[in-house]
């Protein structure tokens, strides 16, 4: 079931955005943003606890959340939604365009949508406006293009949450999601769900509270629009055709074409109902394994079904043993409330132990990220606290790490003698995202060549729907990483999904090693590892390439900390 915390947090975030758009006090805007972050990361379900227990939630915000939980909105949010045109709200989703500038454009020039802004830039209407120079205009056009390319797509976390909420609400005998969500693509357009269930399943589906619009309603297929703005297609399939339907609706289209051609060459027919011979007799249909076995090949994991050589590998019996969530032995990138996390050191360590980890790294931000107000004294005090906690968790090695900032010149926050005291050093780009390609490439290579840097965190720095990736020569960066033994991170946080699977494949080609990390800022974020596993599988990674599947001794030796 989808967590009510996430929905309440999204409503507060929206309220903060709208409040800022209408000229609201910046301090109050930040207070709602902080409360939203705390609520999203709070480990208990708000419907089963008092929201006032959440750090940063005062009485005024608590009342709004309680009203939201009761009816799906609150009065002040409804009021602001009526005052701010939807097009202006869409303006704020353009990377690099904040609420104040969006409101200025609307009030001064009547620009009320991203499309209108793009036309105004092309017509030269922003020329001479303070804060809208040529570089700003170029970045705005790139941001608008990025929005258009993403269309109505959402990241994997949003889609997975909704799909699981839908499936939990239906009394089906058998139910599963398919399509690009099952293939674990980084972004999802709509959600396909297959079910075997009672005759009234479709009626129950359209009556659910998350349905805002019924697009099509039939006995076998029903399509709805949900309260997350995402289309969900529910298909009821015969129990005896479950495996064939799962193969067909999982896709991808090119993978399906490839295996259908194999069937045709044998004089057979493959459809969502089964694999049939020339006399329409069923050869296989009940399970996916039966379908693939009949075609003379191993079962192909859904994450590989992109026509990237998986069919040929399956026919030769050469599919890799993909890394799985159960292979992960620890997390090498997590945060606490010492910097921008919302849970204490003790609570985050306890949550890591509850996941059965053999090791767990705490990597709070370093001092160059000034807003976090980190100091060496604070870091050393945390190191002492970890040493005390280590006695409480003898079966899980606690690693004291840091997330460094890669400066524009490739330098990092602390000198080598300080960094030598950390068990693991993650280095990430947090600023100067628009550096030219050559400078950005040199920046990453300098970080890789720093002997105190172990991992490059969320390398492209992109955020899905919010910020485009930086421009770098990734071949050159990965060659440097392979040469220096620098690990590239697969940041599992679903709005990052960074490295994306195409760049993981490229890095793998160069011989780079990887760590699949949660980048947790709250206890629930530790579960994001499953999304990083999806990226790794799509890139054909095995445990040999993923350092945090290794035993502790091997990992520490690789990090030079044994």
C-alpha cells in the first residue's frame, strides 16, 4: 500500500511552491519544505501515529496534514490552487526557473506556460530583463526541452509505489505489474497490471479512491487516470495463459519481435494467450519459463528484455548471473541529521542492522557544502559515536565515511591527512553543473586521480524531471576510473537513478567497478536499493563488478583500508 506519508509530503511541497509563487514569506516556505521532507522520511505511517511526533512539524502544519489525511487536501492548498494558473505552476517545474522568476514572467509579460516562455525567448521578449541574460535563456530552453522529452513520465519510485498500491487494493487470485515498470526502466509512462480474479474485478478497480478518471472500461481491459496523474491499465487474463501474458505485456516490443520470429521459424505462433503449434495446439502458456524453454532458451530476466543481445545469450546458455538485492552486503552512502538527513545516527545504524547488513557506512557531507555547516570537530565527534555504537552491533562493521564535494577544479574539501582517517570517501559534484564539457571532464578525472577518493557519487548529478545531467566525456572519465580503481556509484534514489543503465554499460565496458548505494537521508530510503539493483541488472552487472556485494575483508582491501 502506498505510504500516506509520501502523499502528505507531496501536498506540503505543492503548498510551499504555490505559497512562494504568491509572494509568501521565504521563512514559512522553507518551514513547509522541511516539514515535507521530515514527513516523507518518517518511518511510521501517519495514519497510525500523531503527526506532531514528526520533527519539524508544528501545530499549524499538523492541522493541515490531518485535514489532508481526512479528505485528500486542505483548505489553504485548495485556495492557492485556485489563485495560481496551472501553466504558471508548470513554469516552476522548468529546471533553473524558481517561483519568483516564474511569477515575475507571468505578471510582467503574461507568460503562463512553458510553451509561452519558449516562444517569448525566441521572439526576444526577455532581452534586457534583469536576471535573464543569454546564458539563462539558453538554460531555460534546455529545461523546457527536457520537460517535453519526459512528457508525462515519472521516475521508478513513483510508479512502483502506485502499482503496489493498486495491486494491494484488488482481491485478485494472481496479480503483477508488467511493461516498462517490470523491466525497471528509469522512467515510466504508464503502468500495466495483469490479474487473474473474480468477475467483478473491473468494477472494484474503477471504484477505488485513487481513480480520478475512467478512460476505458471493459471486461478484459480497463484504463484509468489516477490521483498521481499516471494512467494504469488493468488486464484480466485467463489463469492458463498467465505466463504467456506476462511475457507479452512485459515486452519490450523489440524483444517480443525477436522471440516471435523464433516461433515463426518453427512454424509456431506466439501471442499473449500462449505458444501454439501449426494445429493451434498449446505448446506452452502457464509460465514464462515454459515459454522460453519451448523456444530452446533459458528464462530471460525482465530487466534484460531490451533486445540488447539477451536472446542470443539465452540461446547459448550464456546469460550472466545478475546481481540481486540479496547479494548486497552493505550500504556505502548514507546520511544522518548531522547534515541533511532527518534521522539520528543511532536510528540509521539500527535500520541498517535490521536489513542484515555486514557493513554500513555513514557518509555525511563535508564542509564545502556550506549550508550543512559541517566541521572537522563534528566529524570526529561522530566517529567517536560510531565507535561506541560498534560495540552494540558486533555483527555489522560500522564505517565512518564522508561525502566530499568535487570543486570546479576537481579538488575536494579536506586534505589527504584528514581523509586518511575515513574508512570510505565518496566525492560528488554539488555545484557548477553547467561547466563546459572539457572542464567537467577534467573535473571528474582529477577526482578519480585523487588517491583519497574511493567512490564518485551520483556521477551525472541529474535529477529526473528537475535537473539535466552534466555534460562530460564519459568515455574519458570511465577510462580514468578504471585506471585508478575509482568506483562509480549507482545512486539508488529513484529521482536520481545515477548512473543510468546506459552509462553503467559503458563504464562496465571500460572495466569500472560499482557500488549500489541508497544515498539515504531517512530510514525508509534504505529500501531504495531495489531500484539501484534494477539499474545494475539492466546493465548486465554481476557481483564481481559491484563492490558492496563483496565480503568486508575484500572491500576494505580494495579501499586500501585493510
